[in-house]
């Protein structure tokens, strides 16, 4: 089992906030340039999130 992790306050006010703002900005840019619906952005973010999700093996 992995140890719980939390960003510290400096990280939250720095790199985490910066990355969050960049992701939002790029999603808005994608919507503007492609005229795609929000659901398509959610689908894209889900695919990206899956790259960072732990691999769960089926144990039968």
C-alpha cells in the first residue's frame, strides 16, 4: 500500500497552482480551437488521469 501524500503549502501556492492554471488554460484553448463540448474535455482528462492511476490486478 502506498503512503498518503499531500502537497505542502509552498507547493500548493506555487507549482500546483501554476500547473492547475495551465491545464485550465489549455483546455479552454482546445475548446476554442475545436469547438468541442465539455464532455470531450472531460474524456481527454480521464484518459490522462488513467496514466497516473495505480494498476489494479484482478486476483481470482
